[in-house]
């Protein structure tokens, strides 16, 4: 069912085909939206605050429902592995000799988030999001994002020039950590139906892969993450990301695939999960593939002949599965609705007198429960 269809005037497309191929689309507007979890709310969507991933200003903000202020949640993030090497090579700098001379272990400087996307809340109030940069996709976690203190409307105007969020202190940067990193473009995030797994959809020049990453208390103590630069988990890691499903683009046959490593073309999540744990994944441009939660086997497909490429997929609370294309919004009635995120597991507001050690103990106790 096509419930919305828009059009774009020819006057708004002034660039020629050659210009479009040689230049990237402007990073303007928002790439992802989410409703902030409210502890013990009737539903997860009842929250009064909206989270926005801003590409123009390269940050994630929370729009306060009472004042309209935009509280910065994420501005700086830990750099992905090999990021410093990439930066030095791009600038033509050689610092290998200096690094050998110094044996001191230094904490790498945090970097500005580039293209935040796929905002996803865990039942505990953590905010998961992706960032694609330099052909590397990274999944980050903002710990206990629901407890970031709001700023005033006046501060919100000044915050457009801030180089860090209200939570980020140069001396204590531990509120954001890396959960996953891969070579390719992250196209979607989705929590499993039991909230213990995170599914990550990654596109590469040869095909698409869904990784399954365990979320547990070990994540709070782990410095790195599931590294998916190869299809095998890292050696020495207790639990890491594993391949759940993989497909080559050749499987799309006549359904043409035009892979573009420029992450600015990947807006909206192409992955969703229903209440029974079945994964819904946009594989080919106009095809949705259903995967079983147990073994990642294909158990069904949804196709729409003649439609433009699907750009995102997600369940509504009305029992419909929604699909978007560049100028359409479609929906399909489903027997099984989307997964509901509980609100009674949100971590309580910490005491003002709580120490950093107390915060860590609270997070570990939360995850074990």
C-alpha cells in the first residue's frame, strides 16, 4: 500500500550527471531520529524528547520536549582503529620514527563524529549509533544517554559552536565506547528480540553481511570491539561479532545493484526485527529478505516490482511494516508486529554524590541483570 508519494521538480536538480558522479551530496539535515526512552513509561514511544543525528553540524542532539532546546549528546567519539594512520597518510606526514622513540602509552585524541546514523536505544537507556568514515563503519555506544542533563534554550543557541558535548570532559572521556568496526558501510542496526544481541548490516562492493554482536557486561570493560574487517572473530576475544547472514550482489539478478561506498547515500536503517526475532533486511533494491532468528536462514521475501529502491524499513505500532524509497512511503500489514523495547529496565537517575566508581558498578550490575 502506497500511503505517500512525493515528486521532485526538475529545477531542483541543476547538476549534470557528470557533476553528480564527481561530487558528494551535501551532508545536510538529519539522517536518523529516535524517541528517548522514559523510565516506566507505558510504551517506549511515549518519550517527550527526540534524538536527532545531525549531518550538517556533525553531532547527535536531543530536542527537549519542554523547551525546544537542543542538548548535544555526542560531538566527539573515540577514533576507529588505524584512524591516525589514515590521517597521517592523507596529510603526507611520516611519524614512524618518533613513535618508536617514545614508549609512552598515550590515549588517542577523540575525533568529531562525521555521519552519525541508525540511532537505537537499549532497554537500559544506552544509545547506540553508527558512523561511517574513510570507508570504515563503526558502531558506538553512549552510556546511559537518558541521564545527560538538558541545557537551556539560550545555551542551545551557543551550543552550535561547541567542539564537545556537555558530557565530554577532556580529562575523563569514557562515556562513549566502540562496540564494532568493519571495512564497509553500515546500513542498519537492530536489537534482537531478547535484547542481548545487536544485529549490524554492512554493505561492501561485493555484497551484504549481517553480523551478530553479543551485548553483555563485558562490553563495559572491553577496550575494543567486534572487529569485522574479516569474516572471522578476533582471536583471544571471549565473544565477538560473528557472521549471521551473507549474500553476494549477484543474487539480485535483474534487480540492479549500484553500490556506492560514500556513506552519505545510506540514510535510514535497512534492517528491522519483529516481536518473534525474525530479521527483515533490504537485500536487493526492491526486495526485503526475512531471516530466521536461530540460524539466519531465508524464510521469505517481499518484493515490489517496478518501485524505486527501498531506502529504509521499520515497524510501526499499528501493526504495519513501513518501507521508504526516495519519494514514497509504503506499508504492509503483518501478522506479527515489531519488537517492543521495555521501559522498566532503564537505569535510575544516578545520585549527584555518586562517584565514577559507583557509576561503573551500577552499569555492571545493570548488565548482569
